[in-house]
């Protein structure tokens, strides 16, 4: 590859890492030659490429890289990672493991909301509950009981993995309240109105990192509160990924 802009990192198949850590790097490349392509992982979910298409305002060529393949790039541009979450399962230092650039994340938020606004932005305010029923870890054991209670109170149960990126962003942009279990899909609350209330469900295990979403909400000027459930301690490798 003659020239390319590095837009890959670890855990890019996770929505949180793609949306919060990787896409904000695009805010640094506006002054580069528009003919320099973006180099991205080639095995991402379709919603991730849809998000990239919205943020790729210069319509740069996108080169999808093969897995376990070595590439030689004549001139490689590496946009700094402006927000970062370190994996620290065994010895976490939560205040230092998570660092957010509100300006960089706002770049993603504002660009996406502008795209939504150019189509049809509903004035309807929604109460949303994001389900993790399709996840194979960190499950909420009594999720059906909680969902039943929320539905009768007017909440919509959503499964982001079945929605386009645009649809996810628009739902959160219309939210008055968002509840759900901690996980990548909750990262879309960055598109929510400033008066939206976020309710995050997590286990009470000591290793739970409350700083990840707490600091993210704070950086976006949003109110986030936690509800803790009793941990089942059933994940032998990573206790904080156990069901609760």
C-alpha cells in the first residue's frame, strides 16, 4: 500500500471500542490529502462500517485489511488515540485506566446527529431498555421479570445488534431515559439529549469498573446512575464478566 491512514486497534469488533476509541481519531485527519485511504479491519460488523461511512466526510477510499496478514505501507499516518480504556482485569486502577477526550467524542456525536437531522429527526421522547439477552456473558438472570415491569411503564425493549447504526443513533437521540446492562451497546447514549437519564445495571463484584461509563457520561454532560445486582461469580476467567 503506497499510503494509508491507520484506523485499526485491539477490540475493534466491540462497539464501545470502535465508537469511543477508534472513530474519534478521524477528527485529526481533515488536513491530510483526501486521496490517502483509510486502513481498517476487514472483519467488522456491518453497523461499524455504516458508522465509518457517516464519519468519512472526505469520502476517502476504505481499504479493508485481512486478518493475520502483514502489510507494507510506504507512508503510514497514525492518528493519535484520543480516548482510551486499558484492560486491567487483575489489578485495575480505574481513575487512570480510562481517559476520555470530550472534544473528540463530541466530534462523533455532532457529526452523526447532523446526519440524523438532515433526514427526519423526531421530537418524540422515548424510554428505552437495551437488552443483552443475546450475549453469552454478563447476563442479567431475571431480565424477563425486569423487562415485563418496564414494558407496562412504557419502555421499549431494544436489541441494538439487530439495528442499523443509523437506527441505533436515532433511537438514543430521541431518548428521555435509557436503561440497560453494562456493555458496548450502551455507548450509544453519547447521542442522547443532555437531559436524558441513564440507568446502568452492573454486578456488585469488586472488580466492576464503574469508571468506564460513569466518566463517559460525565464527559458528555449526562446523568448516569448505577443499579447493582448480586454477582453469580460464574466466569472463572474474568469475574467481572459473570452473570448477576
